[in-house]
């Protein structure tokens, strides 16, 4: 009642604020009037009771005529008519009593008369009811179905129901059954039998499972959890025992009212092997008994988790709990999805959602990596908000999956933050200041922002990478077919420090009329193949052409290569993993900041001389390309390069010399260049495509002549 | 725009921010530096041009020439491999480069068959031969340059008095030298009278040509129109041939010593290679052809053999004593035409 009044109040308050108060007061007054009438009736003051009820019944009658009568008001009206008729009977006014009760029965033919127990009164009331109604002898199966008579729920779903003369609609409903409707015509004094038997259209299935808490999914949707022991209900308990399970040890998950047919069922629990199967639900139209699925015990599955990192000695945090320090071995580790974070103070951070799958050992190899802050995506006017939304969603899903960087998404209450990094009106200094501030706040090493534009009807995505250490930005742009493909742009940034492929590391070709694949460049190792050598076999497999050779070399092992050099058969072990390609100069638009971030991380985290060499050379190249020769020299300072090879002492000497020449320290550079100009094998890229020797020779040639040697002091005397 | 990168002493690679050239400017400057005899500088500029132009045929063409000048046949082959989709001859160049490094399997000249026989009388005055396109051939007789069809019939005859040398330019167009005339395709250049007893002439990749003289032992350079571009003295025992490779480097063959002197495009000496067989220098180095990798095909007038050497002088293959080689013409790739004047036959050879 209160809720209805409140709803009415709200409704009226919106239209006529004054009327709301009136209605509430009126309803309260009617209730009070009925209560007063009941009291005076109890005190055998029938006249006063009638006086209390008259205005009440008048008001409710008006509401009824106005169509405002709510079910609760109807109940009040029925009770009031019952009471006033009883008072009238007691006052000897039988006609008035008959009048009220006639109206009451018209309102509610099955009204249960309760206000008085006097046989005379009951007899008169039933006489009136009999003169106005017939009956429906109702039988409904199942008995707990909800039955509606002319749209109003019946209090009973079985037995004899008095109804006014005429045609009546019966409807029976129950979950798990198809609803049924029928019409019944009843005459005064007649009794009509009506039987409704509902037919099941679904079936409830009870799954018995272990362990407690296992989740049931039917057709991919979660249905429930195993949280009620079978021992809590007799039939469950019996079934569990009959199935050979201890009822207190298995748990029941009801899947109510599953439609007939095949369903995909999955039971999952952390640390346990997922069970999936198909279940065909068949209806029990006769008894509609629930189906019980025999107890399913999920198998517990764990692995030995190994976490290694570069560098080692890093702290491992799994699912928010500190687990130890790398290299870390955790026995009996649960399969499933886990958040793994690896960090080392002052060095870096690695974070990933790892899906630990079954097996004896699961290995997480974490290379600590720089963290980028995603400042968001902006758009030009031709890009629709829907496109922006789709692109943002695509990026949000892909950012955490970047392989080379950790991603943090900015949580700034500033909708124009991404514009800061693209709007021409924002000066470079302001941008740099914003980058510094945000990177300090989010503990990131770089900031990434994106912009969607439409150029010539084509969608373009630009990414800018800012690094707080220096101004400017790297910018990469890619065309998109759809905004939802925006994540593909991340591949422009998410690239490893050094890249290589077998085809690049060991280029081979077929020559017309040749006897097999021929090495095009050869390798820096003097024991390895040279340009023009004939490749005979990779491992034990003879290779007939370059394509077959490349396929054989792609295999992860380090194959022994057999080749013909100057008429002599030789062997050499190819180690694909040790080959790396650096980019000495990628042009004005090359991502030197990306390279710088990765290289600096590599310098901090590298543990082997080869890693250290690659990282420091990359850092030096990035510094030179960013116009910082002093820092380039620093990057090379502690380096101990190998004496020979593609990236050797000649490479490092040449790069030192470049930095020194850029700083005007020519005489320090000269001996380094003289040495590098003798090194025919040294390269800047590691793959032999950017040679040190001619570069060193040329730079040496262009240096100003060395200062004359100081004159020897003439011997005295 | 080109000046700072070419001349500024502090220009480095990787370049300082103030020292960067647009890729096309860098490529143009690279070509200029290469034909000016500065291959190392050309190399740096080539690398500067690479980020944007690295797979461009123009970049690859310059790159191949620079790698030739740097004696890096592998890199040169790689450039031609990338050119292969747009250049039908690129695959043959790759084969030539990789087969002739001296590293791979031994090479041998394989006879491909006899060419249509000419009568011995008409062969006697033949001074030089060269393979032409589609199985044709060029014959330089004492008084004419003949173009022969694949069936041996004479397609064209161009007079050239007292003819002495025949070679092909990069496009396969013949350049023939007479007593005082150079015929280069359809262009005929009358040499100045100061050019004393010319013995050999060769086209250069920049469109100029060189003439080597025996009289005053000088090397002259002319534009295609015949304008003199200067000369330099050469000190050879018996000047035999001048040849120029794709990088503009100049090869001078000395008949007496069997030596080939290699000069940069700026005439700075690079090296001297002694062509030798069984450790003995060739006794009479009559003819010389240079291929795409700087490898040398020599005709020894004494042993009547054609011999293929690497750029450093390693003997790769010989036609051997079974065949008498009076003259040999080579396109630098797979077509070798050998004349046995005594038997009156030509042989086609491949490697």
C-alpha cells in the first residue's frame, strides 16, 4: 500500500503537486474509517459502524466508477461491503444487507465470508451467492500451477470456484510447462468441471559435482555453483549414494528448466581440469521428474611453475601475492589464468596475464620491459564518435597484450588529454612538461597517444611516442580498413630491439644451372660460408634449393650446415638465435625513441655479453640518431666487444669515432677509424649489409690532417 | 644541398641531425661520388638514401655499382636479386657474381655448339668478335664492323678502317675502334690527330669513353660527342686494352707482362693484378673483357686460350689447349663466342 501511495505521490507530484497530498490523506482516511467501523462493530454499535463505512464505500465506489480502483482498494471495498451488510442485517435491515452482499459477490464471486459466524447471516449470504453464481469444479495438474480466472489469480488452483454467470477464461502457468488457456461457460446454479493438465516443455537437471564451488556452464552461460551438499536433501543423498559417492562430499548444482535437445555443459573449477560434454535433455511428459547427472569429480591439475627473468634476481608477484625471486620454481601450481608480475627495483617491470596450461612444467620467461602510458585517442571531425569508440575498444584490449612494453591506461579526468599531444596549438615544451608529469605520476618510461583521421576518405591511425628524457616524438601512421582494427597500429611500436630472420641472416639463392642453393653474403665467421659457396645439406638433410634450405634452417635447433668452399666440404653450426639485425639509421621518421627505450632496458637487464653488446650498440645508435653524441659515447663506455665477427671491436671503435667526430674530438677518433678501416668483417647492422670498413675509410679520409709532431728539442751542448 | 654531405669533414654515418640529406639528394650525391672515384663516400651517401629508397630500382642500381667498387660481390648479387623482378638480366648477373667469387664449385667453359661457319677467307681479316642479342654476333674485320644474324648472314656492315678493338657497353651496344675513329652504336667520333696510334677503346657507365694509345702511351677520355675530357699518361710495356666496369673503374691490360692495372674512376691506382696460369704470367695478353663483378676474361695470344680470372687474379676457368682461340667475345654473363680462325669456326661457350 505504502509503495502504491508513494508511486502515486511521485506520479502526481510531476503533474499536480497539490493533488498528491490530497490522495494520500484520502487513502489514509479510508483505512482509518474502516478500522473505526471494525471497532464499533466489535462494540455492537452497528449504526455507528454503518456511519463510518458509508463515506468510505462512497469514495471507493467513485474511484471504481472512475477506473482508479487498485487491487488493494478493491479488497478494502469488499471488506467494507461485507461489514456494512453484516451491520445492516444486525440492525434488521435485511434488504440493505442483501444489497451490499449482492454487490460484494458481483465483485468477488468466491469471496470467503469471515466477518460473522452466525448461521443466519451465513445462510443469507450463501443464498445470495447461489442466486448469482454457478461453479467451476477446477482440477489443475500440477497442483502448484498458477491459475488466472479472467486475468485475476485464483487463490486456489483446485476445488470449486464460484463464478458469475457467463463465459470465463481460465489460464494455468508454471515454469517448465507450456501455459494452457481455456474458456468455460457457467450458468447460475450450474457446476461445470474444468480440468487443466499442463505439459512439460523443459526439464530440471541436477548436476552432482566435486569439488565444492565448481561452476556449471550450460551453453556457455553460468548456471550455478556446486555449493549445496547432496546430503542436504534426501533424494539427492540417495542418488549420490547409489552412484557410489559419499553424499556429504558431492555438491549439487540445479540447472532448472532446460529445454529439450543437446546442450554444451562445462564444469570448471580453479586448479582443476575443465570437463566439457554434451548433454541431451529429454522431456518426461508423464511425471516430469528431474534428471540427475551422476557425480562428476573434476581432476585437480597442477604444474611445476618456473619463472625466469632477464635480469634474474627479480621479484615475482603472482595474483597479487609475492611468490619469490627469479629464477623461481613453484611446485603444485594451479593451472588456469594468473596475473604474473616480475619486477626489479631500478631496472624494470614485466606484467602479463598468463594462462597456465597442463603439463609437467610451465615456464614464464619474463624480460623486464619499459612501461608506456596510453594517454588515449583523439579524432578529427570527419571521424564519427562510433569509430572512435570502436578504435578505443580495440586498443584497450590490445594494449595489455603488447610483447615489448607494459601498458598503463591513463585514468585522468580530462577528456582532451590526447589532444594535448596532437593539437598544433600546444607547444613542444608544454607537451614535454605534460609527458614528464604524467610519466612521473604513472611511473612510466614513455607516453603513447593516438589520433584517428580521415584522409581522402580513408581512415588513418597515427601513434606518437613521447619519452620524458627528451623532446619531440616518434610518429607512425597506418591506414585502417575499419576503426575496430586500430590495435594493428600498435605493431608499429611493439617491435623488438633487434630483429632477424633466417632469410636475412643467411641469404641464399638458386642460380640457373647451379647444383644447389648458393650463399649470397656469407657470414662474418671465417669458418662459416662465404659468398658463392654451395650449400649441400642442413643437418642430415640434403637441400635441393634455397626454399628447402630456408625451411630447414628455420627449425629451432642449431643445425650443422654442410657446404662447399673452394672445392672443399666444410661444416659450420648455424645459430639462428645469435643473429641479430640492428638499424644504424632508419631515416628521419624512424622510431628512435622506441629503440632508445628498449635499448636502455636491455642495457639494464642484459646478463650475457651478447645481450649487453646488442643493447649498448642499439642504445648508442639511438643516441646518435637523436643527436646526443655524449650519451652515445657513454653507452659504449663499459663495453667489451668481441675481437672479430659481424659486431666486433671494429664496430664499436667506429661508433665511438663517429660520436667523437660529432663532438669535434678528431684526434681521439683517428686511431679508432684507422683500426676499423682494417676490419673487413665488421658491420653496423650485424648482418653484413652495412659495412664498417668503407665508412671508416671515408671518415678517416675526410678528417683534417693531423697536427704536425712537436719539434724535437735540439740536443744541448 | 649536396655540398655539406660531400665536403663537410664532420659528416658521419649515422648522420648528426644537422647533417641529414633527403634520400633522393643522397642517392644523386652517391652516384656523383662514385663516378668521381670516391666509392667509400658513395657508400655512406647510399646508406643515407636507403631508408626511403632501399627497394627502389634506382637505389639498387647505384648500390650494385658501389658494391662493385668496394669489391663486395655478395652485396652486389643481393642488389641484383632485388632487381630481378624488374630487370630480366638480373638473374644472370646474380649467377655471374656468385659463380665467379672463386669460392663455389669449379667452373668450366662448356661448349654450347658451333656457330654458322664462315669461309676461312672471310675470317682471316677478323680482328675481334662479340656476342649480340638473340644469338647474333658482331664481327670486327680489318675494315668493317659486321652485324651477323643467328644464321650467320650479314645483317649490317659499317665501314671502319684499320679496325683494332671491339667491346660492348652496358646495354650490349658495340663500340669499335678504328685507326682514327670510334663507332659507338650509331655515333661515329673522329678522334683528334693528337691521339697517337690508338689500340683500344671502351665505354664508361657515365656515357663517356676512353681511348688507350700505344704511340704516346696515354689514356684519353672523350664525351660521346667526341669532346676531349682530358688524358693521363700510362706506363705500360705494351698497352693492349682499356676496359671500364659498371662502377667507372678503369682496367689497363699490358700485353707484355700479362698484368692488368686497375684504377679508380679518378685514375687513382687501386691494384695491379697479374694474370697467370700455372704461376706463369700470360705471355701475350691480347684481349680483355670485364664482367659485372670485375672478373676478367683474357685471351692469351701465345697459348691461344681464353681464361677467366676473379677480380683478384685467381684463375677460374680456361678454354684449354683443345681449342684454338684467335679471338673471343664475351657479354660478361653467359655468352662467350670464340673464333678459331684456322679452322674457320666459331664456338659458343657458356660457364
